[in-house]
């Protein structure tokens, strides 16, 4: 049994010695081909990730644009509300209402603080 195994080992060693350049060339070719396909797969994955990021970026920009418009609308609405509230305060003070005086004092205080 040991003789057969020794004989097999010797045959393998002899084969490797006789075909050393072919084995090395084949190994290099296999490594190069594997490297090519791995790199190609990585590039495809990066393109997919890039497309997803661009899509997310577009959605975020649309959302930001919508929020800017909503913010501007709310600022305008606050200005209109403040004008009406100023008229209500003035009317209340003319009629002797304490709420109007309180709000006017608060408004003056707010202007001094800010």
C-alpha cells in the first residue's frame, strides 16, 4: 500500500516538474480571468449604487423644493395674520379691553427682546 502511494507521489512530482511552465501559465490565466470578472461585477454594482443614490438625491431635492415653497407660504400667512391681529389689538384697546392692552405690551416686549 505504501509503495503505491509513494509511486503516485513520485508520478505527481515528476508531472509537476515536467509541466511547470504550463501549470504556472494556466494558474496565471485563471487568476487573471477571475480578477477580470470580479472587477466587472464590482463596476456593475457601483453603477447600480450610483443610480440608486442619484434617484435618492433627486427625491431629496424635490422634497427640499417643496419645503421651501411651504416655508415661504407660511411666512406670508404669518405676515397676513399679524396684520389682522394688530388691527384686533388696536380695536380691543379702543374699546377698553384688557386683552388688547396685554397683547400690545407683549408685542412691544417681544420687539425689545428680539
